[in-house]
C-alpha cells in the first residue's frame, strides 16, 4: 500500500501535450518525462516552504541590486557588471526550465511551455534585455511556489484520510498483548484497542463499549457509541473504553485500506474538460511558435521603417504571454481540489471524470433496502398456519436462514435468539430473487417471497400482504409467514427534495420488495416512479431502459448498497455505493462511495461536482481572455516583457488560487 498521493500536475512547466500524455500515471512519479524542477515534494517528499524560499532570497539578492543599478552596471567594460549579476540570477531561477526544455527537444517533444520560456528569455538576453529575461524566470519561479503551496493545500484536504492508516495492532496472545503490524493479523484473532488508539482492522466487539470517532471514514464529527456485538471499522479512533475485537477481515480487505486505495487512485481517470485542454494544447503551442516566428520575420520585410530588433522583441513577448501555464495547472488542480473537498465530507470520488459526469445527471435511481431505508429489519408479526405455532415457525425460519447474510435473515435469527445446530440443515440453495430452499430435519423447507410460492406451486391464500413478508412451506405445504419491518433513513425525504431542487428531472426507485411496500415508500418520499419485485437481472434491464430515455446529453446515476446492486452500479453512467454498510462488491464497482450511508450526500456530491466544473471553466475563460488581450497588445508593441510576465505567471497564479476554492 503506497502512502503518498502524487499529483502529476505539480509543476507549472508540465504543460502542452507532453504533460498530458503522462497524466494517467499517478504513481509513476519517478518516470515522469516532464518534471522540470527538483522540488523534494515532487519526488515523494513533503512540500517544505523553507527549502523553496531560500533559493528565491539568493536570486532576489542578485536581481534587485541589478535592477536598481542597471545603468551603472551596463556602462561597465563590455557590460561585464550587468552579466555578473543577471546571468547567475537567470541560471538559478531558470535552470530547471532550461534543463527540461533541452531534454524534451532531444526526445522530440519540442512544443511545450519550457520551450516557449527558453526561446523567449534567451532571445531577450541576445538583444540585451537581461533584467526582463531574469524577471520572466524569477516570477515564473514565484508562480511555481504559489502553485506548490496550492497543491500542498489540496493534499492536506485529504491528509486526514491518509493519517488514519493504523501503524500497529495490539494482538492478544496467551493472555498477553503484543504490538504487531496490522498486515500480519489474521481473521479470528483477538485485538485490544485502548482509549486514544486507532482501530487497526475491521471486526466485532466481544468485550467492552466505547465511543468512536468516525470522522476520517464518514466525515461526521459526532462520536458514535459502540457496544458488545457491534461491528467497528479500521480507521475509527477509540475515544473512551478498552475494546476487545475479534478480527473479521484482513487488513488489505478492511475499510480503511479500501479508502486509501480509492483516494490514491482518484486521479487515474481524466475528466472531459482535462481532455479538452490536452487537445487544445496540442494545437495551441505550435500555432503560438509559428505566429511568433511570423511576427519576428515578416514586418521588417513588408513594413517601411520596421526594425528586426523591435519585432523580434515583440515576438519574444508573444511567446511569454502565450504560455498556457494557468490552464494546464489550474484545471487538474481544480478537479483534485473537488475530489479532496468531497473526501472531507465522506464522499469518495474515484476519478475526476465522475465529477464531470455528475454535472450531466438528469435521472437518479435508488435501491430501497439499505439505501433509502436503514436495512435494520425487525420481526413484527408471525402468522403460523396448518398446525404450526409462533415459536416453531420462527425456529424453522431461523434454521433455514442460518447461512444467509441478508439483513432479513439476520433479523429472523436475532428474533429467535436460540442456538442453531447447522448440521440439522443440508442441501442449502439460495434462489436469486426468490428465497431459500434447504432440508431441515429431513424435511424440504422453502422460505422467501410470494413469487417463490407461485414458482413452487404452493397453495396459499394471502398474496398481497403489507410489509416485507417471508413465506414458509414444508414439504410443499404452506406453513405461514413472518412480517419484517424496515425504517426509512432520517434524511431520505430530504435527499429526494434536494435532488429535485437541483434540477434533476427524474427520481426512480428499483426494489426487489413487493408492490405494496414500494408504492408506500415512493409516496412517502416523493419519488417520481418505481419498479418493484425485481430480480437482479431485471434491475439491469430497468437501468438499460432509463439510459435509453435519458436523452443525448443526460446521464443516469444509480445509488445502491447490496451485492446484488453491483451489476446495476456498473451499468449506470455513475454508480454510487453506500460505503459504511454496503457490500464489498458494490463499493469496488462504484464510481463514488458515500461513507456516511446518508442518501442526502448524493445531492451534496452533485453540488460539489457543479462547483468544481464552474471553477474549472472560470479558469479557462479567464486565462484565454487575458492572454488574448495581451497577445494583441504585444503584437502592437504596447505590451513590454513585464506585461508578458503578468499575462503568463500572474494569470497562472490567479487561476491556481481560484482552483483551490474547489476544496472548500
């Protein structure tokens, strides 16, 4: 498990098509062909402001006196005084740019920002504009510093997630505690977590109760009370009592390991806007170079009185102004800020492309159980028939459901409360979307939906019962039914209201539950349409229909939590999984994971996506407009090299500062 996040856009000069060709290699930072400066933080180390400021102080100590005494230095023998101050300052501030430009030229990658900067500044030195040449490189370096600070801030927005990685586990061996690496702990081992320690692995509390801080996993600041028998997740922080926990998952399969992996790979998929800039830079940079060449050569040939030195200077100004630094850096940084800002709120986005897709969502589809409802079922009614009584029917249901992990099965076993001898049950078979068949005490028992009774031709009277109902039959004779109740999540209605308020056209619910329950839930929540009694494959078919009717530019998002939701999550344009209680299959398949299990976070994710997109397009419009104005001024001879520096570095700095708003 890698612990660092490597943001590939951590250098202003990583622009043009060469930069973006390597954009997907998030972890491969040592092989990035376009790294143009040797900051420690770019090579896996932490950003150190002191290390960045010291070289700037040295450069300024040479540059400022040079500007103040420029005339005196220029009048020295062969202007040697001017060269002694400005050339060292130029090399100190621009060496990384010169080195990268040279390396890229040798590799055949000519048209990038480092090439523009190098040609412009060397040209300025050639026509004896040394202060301007150094100024370009110096302010470019200052721009890089601001950019690095912005990148560091964006990393800090998800730093809490990285810091919750547990360093050790207290494992109980022969009555003694021993500190070991979480990776070495096996399923079934007993670990002890003391107050103030991080819970290192997922498990079940077998002794003690406490309050745990879940903020790193869910974004929620309010501590949660946990008691004997409850499940706790790796990354939670124990606040009060001592907890003994039986480990239920290996570290690599634990919640925190999955979260770390999601965050570290969050930039592996590029948004459409980033792809647009890749294509734009591919054509833009050569056009700028050849336009500058034309500005330098053609006017002296065709305009009377035009001098080569004047128009070469204008061409050099044009090169500096045209550097697409603000675009190339602020756009990936804007998306990274959006991903980081979402993570702070318990919404894990697996790539910037999914933030872009969320902007186009016009249909949001919800699963019911565990998504809109709590998925915490309780037996509320037992109706025995044909000679069975309450106790025997519940016992039979508990036995036949003993191998199932479904919340309904768990609620039946909890209501029974007695010991279940698993050897009494044989030939266990789960019938997807229908229920279970097994042999209990040498009798064939089926337990499941009304559809299962019809499939097996079991004679029964009650087909349309209110609530979640488990029907039972023994040796083809109806034995009765058990009614299970589920509760709506507190924010379910608010979630639907907020989604509609944001302009989403359709809200849909797909459920395997019966028509009566689906109708009641849809009415209570204000959901537009619903489909009930669906098998997993029928849910996929329903999503296919919604995708076909979403319109050319509309997208469909599906929100679910169960293992049977994984195919639907994968098929939707944006798959959203409930990460706290959701199945591993759903979480791994999803594009976005909501760690709080709160459906209202869906609206919050859409809001974050829209804000991020707005900021990104603000930067694109702002940078292009300013550059267009200054390019015109440069060609007309109104703009000097100092204005060129503002148009390049100044625009980049402002765009970067704007991009950091995506984190808030």
